[in-house]
C-alpha cells in the first residue's frame, strides 16, 4: 500500500512522488476551468485577444478536458494504479 503525503501546496502524492490519478483529474479540471474563464474574458468583445491566442487557449482547453476525462475513466485508473503500485523490490525514497 502506498502512503499519501502532501507537499507545501497541499497536493497529495504517493510515497514515490507520484500524484494519484483522481488528484490529477481534479487538477486538470481546475486548469480547464481557468481556460474557460480566459476564453470568456478575452475571446470576444472589447478585450478580445488575437485569433491565434484564442485558438491556442481553445486547444489547451480541449487537451485539459480530454486528459481529465481519461484520468476519470475506470480503465485508465486501473492502468495508472498498476503502473505506480510499488513492487516488493523497489527501494523506498526517504
């Protein structure tokens, strides 16, 4: 069983320094939410940014949303958990 520890920003990590899949999904969704606010503020109107910036932020939003969705799927979580599950012969970091 892996132990969870928190860093100075409160992010949960396993004893091997990895962020658990559910926490990754939460963080990605928060980042996506920030992109949505940016697009709402700067995607049109008086404060509209150049089209290439809007396209880039839109792409970033799509990537973040897809990644968050992937991290939330059961199949992905099982793969993620299997990859980061400690093995008996792994050396634990202090």
